[in-house]
């Protein structure tokens, strides 16, 4: 079987047209998928905003009383009073736990079970210089320029 120049040209044009058609069809499908995902994300964001507004309205109903230290003396009992006040602050109230669970449920669009929650370190318990320097060392050890 012998191919002449016209046959080869026709085959090349058909292959080129097929590649172009598949490119444009896949690009169109990709655009549709991206638009669909953007719409879904906007709906999820709107649902999350509505849930946050509802939670904001509920938070106003449950104001948390500030921790009050009634007496601080120079005796040995003073550190225990401060320690007790800090431990009270570390405990997360059930209302705050409910808010966290509701926000996570709204974000993930499915039921979330909260296993544990604890308060972050207060400014009164300053981190030691050693631990802070260790964090700085670890943060600077990441070579971000190679990943760029």
C-alpha cells in the first residue's frame, strides 16, 4: 500500500483536528467543573456565614463572666490563687464547645465529634527563652527556596 502526499496530508489534518477537538472539549469540561465547584464553595461559604451569624446571636445570650481574683497576698497562698484562676480560664465552657462543634459541622457539612479542647497558653505564662529559640530554629530550618 502506497501513500502519496495528499493521503498523508489528509491523515495529518485529521489527527490535528482530533487533537484540537479533544483539547477544546476537555478545556470546556474543565471550565464546567471549576464553575460547579466554585458554586458549591460559595454555597458552603454562605451556609457557614449564616451559621456564624446564628452563633453570634447565641453568644450574646451566654456572656462569660471574667475571672476575678479576690485577694492576692504576699503569703505562700498567693501563687495558688493565681494558679486556680488560670486553671479556671483553661477549662473550656460547654457553650464554647458547642460553638466550636457547630462551626466545624457547618464547615465540613457533616456531623463532627469534638474529642478534646483546651485553652491556649495565657500571656501570664510566658514561654521560656529556650522553647522560643527552639521554635525559631525549627522555623528557619525549612528551606523554602528549593520548593518555590
